[in-house]
């Protein structure tokens, strides 16, 4: 199987963009993910998928984490935490669980619930213990590109409405 072609095929599924952050001895850390999903409301669980080759992989094991769902204005942060330096000065805030990114559309604080090995990734499930959100345009990822996901009711009219 051509893994590059499979990646291009899977890229046809539009996703949101988030930065998973956590506290470390060296200070706040983060990694950009587009594989984040809600799992359950009872108990409140979310999932992030992290490649075993990522530096964040081992750091997240049994570690409280925060999912920062990025806004359309945070493209540079998305690339910065994806390992493509943008020269962006990162400012951090703190919630009950760990470091958060100001301006995120949603902030979801999680304590570790379970991890599952899945091929070349690990699925980290977190129990939601703290959250906040705001209105705004979202940041998406489609076919290898960052895209704006307009908020409902914005001037952009969906073709499928």
C-alpha cells in the first residue's frame, strides 16, 4: 500500500485543529492535532491520537492535558505546535488542569482516563473535568491545508443549506 496516497485519501475528510497542551518540568508544552473527538458524555470523555514518533507521545502518558480548539486567527500557532516554527511568541494562561492558549474557541481540561495502543499511534482518552468556550470562526484542516470554518450565522452561506 502506498502510505502517501492513503494519507492524501484520508485528508479528504475535513477536521478541526487543536493544540493539546500539558505542564512539564520545562514549562508548558503543546502539540497540534487534528485527531480529536468527543467519545462519551456519561462519563465525559474525549480522545486524542498521538503518533508514537512524536516527542509529545511519552510526555502525555498518564498526564493531565488540555485540548485547545483553535480559532481561525490561530493558524500560526497551529503550525508552530506542528513543528513548523512561525516565530510566534506563545503566551499561556492556566486553568484547573494545565496551560491553555488564550483565544482558543474551546478549552477542555482532562485528567487521564485510559490509553490504547493503536498501530503507530496511541489513543489518549481523557475525562473532562473543566471546560469553557466562546463564539468565533473555527480552524479546519482539509487536503493538507488550514481552512476557515465559519461560525453559524456568519456572512458565509453554506451551499448545502
